[in-house]
């Protein structure tokens, strides 16, 4: 049996893994849209470098996983405190 004081951390670790799985296609979409948007500024189909898309995708993943982990921890902490 898991101690109630440890459940918020356990739930946070589980949700972080699930959030990373959900964030992967979301980040791909954000990166693609970023490349297409930057490409229209420079009169090309897509940007010459993929770095802005990679950075936008990484930031999206970081924000999504951080927010869901924080929300899960806060909710679990309030429930099991």
C-alpha cells in the first residue's frame, strides 16, 4: 500500500509521462506551423532553417508537461493532505 503522503508525487510522475506522450504530436504541429509561418515572411514555402520549429516544439513540450504536472501535484496534494 502506498502512503497517502507519497501519492501526489507518484501521480505527478505518471502524468508527466502521459503528458509527454500527448505533447509530442502537439509539438510537431506547433513546429510545422512555425516553419510555415516563417516561410511566408521570406517568400519561400518553409523557413530555410528548421531551428525555429524545433525551438517552438521544445518550448511547447516543456510548458505542457510542466503545467499538467503542476496541476496534478496541486490537485493530489489538496486531496490527500
